C-alpha cells in the first residue's frame, strides 16, 4: 500500500501497527518540513494515533485554544491530533481546509475516518471478510489484495458518467467515503457506522439571508472580497513553495491576484494551445501575469505532448477520465514541481457557487432574471470593448441598492404560499439528479433548504445547490489525482466554509446578475482589469483529444482490446459505441480501455503506452 501511494508523499513514510489496526502514511511535507511532522503521529497519552492527508488552514487558531498541550513541532497534523484528543470528532466542523483523516481512538475502541466538506481529499474503503481497508486511491487497496472486479452495470455508468459522483465506484466492493462524513470502525468486530457531519444544504441560513438582503450591492461586494481574501490567505499556509494555476479566466485570475497581495514573488502556471486562439488560455494568462507583475510558466500543449501523458494520467485518475483536461493538469503540475512548487491554488468551485455553468440552469435563469438582465448577459461578450457603456446600462438597471431588483421580503423569513407547487419550482428542462446510493432527489432536498423562499427564486437557488457537488465531484478528483501524480497539492479557496456560507445566502440578484457570475465579477473589477473581470468563459482545455489519439493509435488497441469482455458489454452495443461516439464520449472509450488494462489486466503504464501507439 505504501509503495502504491509514494507519488502522493515522496518526502517521508511511516507504518504503525497497534493491535489489529495498521496505519500506513506517505507524506508530502508542506507544513513543518522536519521529522517532527512524521506520520502516523501518536498522542503523548498513547490513546490516539493519527494519519492525515491535507491541510488545516486555521490550525494555529486552534492551537491557541489547546491550553496545556505540549507541542513538539509546528505541523497542523500535531494540532489536529491534540484537537481530536481534547474535543473528539465534533472538532471537524471547526476545521478550515481540506482533509482525509484516519484517527485511531483506543479509548473509544474505534478507528475513525473523516472526509472534508466537499471531498477535496479522496478516501476509499473496502470491506472484506478479513476486515476493513481504506486508502487515498483504489490502487492502494488493490495492492493490499482487494480483488479488482468491475461493478455490474459499469458499462452503463461509463456511458452516463454517473461514476463520477456518489459513493459508488466502478470497482466492485470499493466505495468512496461521502464528502463531509465520518465512518467509525469498531476495533472489536470491524462493524461500520457512518454519519454526515456536513451537507451544503446545512449552510443555507434563512436568518442570515434575511439580513443580507438589506445591504447594498457595494456592501455585499466588500464582504465577499474580504471573505475571499481571508480564504486565499489561509490557503497560502505552508513552509513549502506555493503557486497558482492561472488560465486568465475570472476565477483563477482573482485567486492569483489576491494571493499576490500576500506573496508578491508567487509563480503562476498555465497552459497554452497556440494552433487555436479559441482554446488558447496562454494569451489571457500572460496578460494577467504581466498586470500583476509575476512570473508565469506556460506549458505549450501539442497533440504529441498530450498523447505522451494520456496513459499515465488515466491510470492515476483511477477511472476513465472525464475529459482531456486531466492530462494538461498533470503536465502543469509536473512543471510546477520542476520549479520546486509543492502547492497550487486553483479556481475550482466558483462556477458551481455563482451559476457559471449557465446551460445547467438555463430554464431557471430565464424564469428568474428580468428581461433586461437576460439581454445584458447575452450581449456581455460584445460589450466588453466599451466598459463605460456597460456601466451606464447597469446603473440604470441595478441602481445603488438592491431595491431596484426583486427582493425576498422583510427580516422575518416567510413560508412560501401553499400553492407554490411545481409551477415555477422545477423548470421543465431540469433533469432530476438522483443519488445512485440513496435514491434521494437532490433537487427536492435543496427545495427544502430554501423553503424560506418561493417561486422562481426558490427554483434557481435549489438548482444551484443540488448541482453544487455534481460537477465538483469529477473536477476535484481530477485536480487531486492528476496534480498528486506529480507530488503536488491543489488547494481550493472558493470552497472554504466562510465563502460557501456567504454565497449560499446572498440575494440571488447579486449572486447571478446582472451579468454572468454576478457579484464575483464586481469583486474582480476591484483588483483586475475590466477585460479580465468580464472575460467570457472558455473551455481552453477542451481539445479534440479523441482525434489526437486516433491519429497515432493502433486501431486494434480499442477495437480488439479488453474493455468489451471486462465490462461484459452486450453484443452489438460496443460496435455501435465505436461507430457513433464522438467528442468526450469517444475519449472516454479510449480511456476506459487504458483503465481496464491497468486495473484488471495488471499492465504497467509502459506496457500500455507500448501497445497503444503505432511505431511507424
């Protein structure tokens, strides 16, 4: 298991066996680089043993409250160890940062496993007749002897993309710990019990929303700016070198601009694709870096370079990749590691919080936004060349306070009217997102969270909330697995609890209007040029990756490979898929073949690369 995870922690490793429990840890040293941060770490009273992956950004604040603690080092691991011994599992609700925790509680007779609020750090489990196994990656569980078998229905899940979300994986007997969960394993009989310590719906606060609605847009912008600045400052924690991923888009540019305020010598990393200006993020990233006065390292993406990273990125991703960006993310991380950078701040989470994926909520946005704002959002890219014209138009539409837009009401939240039924609640084009593990309708649960609102407002807020973790599930998996492939940690300031708590309770008018991503662009205009703050969203890593593969691949690798037999694909379906799949679906077919050869046939990355590519 240790050797299977060495890329996640090349700086140190430890193994501790206590009774019938074994903890294995590989360490990427970021806070307290000395041996005093060695893991697994034992509490002086001998009753707690901790293995921990991630960072606790507010650990110094917690230290101040741990009177009588005899710290020997400065690591956040040691802080967490003492906090667990003093306050027990409930302390996780006070943690800022990202983490997967394995804590042996000898006095309580249990092993405790925990995962952060949004599952930024991965944690997988497998229960067998011999006991319970857990690890940061499925490969470590397989290395420990867990049989590698695909789940029934893996082929269907591959086509739907449903394997990215929820607790189920494509591997039979291997599950993901839910984000925001604890799992307790009895030391006596290995019995499991799990519970959620956090859900995003729990961050919705009717009383706070009622207070925020009476503040001006300028006041709300200042509060969001201050909250984001605090989140970025916290994410800069470390004794190792920290950088950022910079695409030149709104989200990563804002994170980088705020980070530079604290670290003027910060280095940013990105990717360039010069053959297609529509997909080339390098030009925009360069403009931002020049404006901020920082060093920018760009990798130049070419089909040949992308192909060289395809197999390794798929293997480290742990399942068929979601899209082509996983390879580019890994290559950016390798460049960062070459520069001595161990941590990269990213802009993940902003699209989910501020409705950046407009197509997912198109019907609800049309129903909620006034026609003037719908028109402005459509014209936004065209108007960028004349910001004064936009400002004047917005001034007429928005005014100085939110009173010019629709409000939620008074200080006391009122229940929705009794006739607020499906009319305006679930947009016609909304597809119910059902958890494959619980059968619960996430949209229905989100409607309950926003029961203090009604009509189109409630429908859009519930839509944003129910989709919050859907896209994040694969984005965070990509960002963790494919940067850890290069022994680099990714951090996500937008998902810090103070940020999420604020955004989920903002008046919807400022959250999503009058322009795309609403108030986030207001914050960005305070620290970035207008052209960056209002840059339209592009998908710069959305290459024709399947075409790149097929231009150099051995055709028989997929057509005559192991995928069809391994996933028990019904006769004729595989051939139809090969004949009709395009774009990302076709890429996933190639990636699935690589994954099957790696996991089920036991082929090495080198062997798969050899068999995949033509050598003419």
